[in-house]
C-alpha cells in the first residue's frame, strides 16, 4: 500500500461577494501518493487554482472553506498555523501561477525576484542565491 502524501477529502470552498456566496469548489476529493505525479485539469473557472491555493493556505480574505479536509503527511493543513504553513510552502509544496503578471513584478529586477524565496527561507545569503 502506498503512503498518501497529500489527501483532499470533499473540499468545498465559497467566496463571499456583494451578491451572496459564489461556490468555487464543490466536493473535490483526490490523493497524491508519494513518488507520484497528479495533474488537476479543467476548464477555466472550475476551481483548480482555488483548490491549490487552499492547499497552500493562501486563499483570498473573502474565501471560506465550507467543508472538507486537506491532509499533508498526516497534518491537517486547514488547522495548521501560519508558521507551520510557512515551513511547508516552497520547501514541500509550491505552486506555479498561471499568470506571470501575478507572479513577477515588472518593476523589480528578475534576479531579485528569483532569489527572494531562497533568502526568505534562509537557504542562502544574497551572494550565494545569485550564484
């Protein structure tokens, strides 16, 4: 039997708007086994990015998880502290955003942006990160 590194069970996510609740993710369940690759595909607006952001704990302020569970290596990410999520983000779980404009700042040099994560995680000083 394989070990489940990531398990999402019956996840439901909605957003509060001026026109009421918008249900973005409706009962998604999947598991990712250690050493395997998982692709989540669907049409635009089907909830792929919202699901990924929920796993990382970076949902928008008006989002609410209505139901479900997200477990990573036995830890419930929906109940994890920000400190614990920060340790997991980037090192264990990461997301490549679809839109480069939301990922890269056009007025900041690319080298600075690419080394920022390494420096924030104390993995390298400025000189080592640039190398």
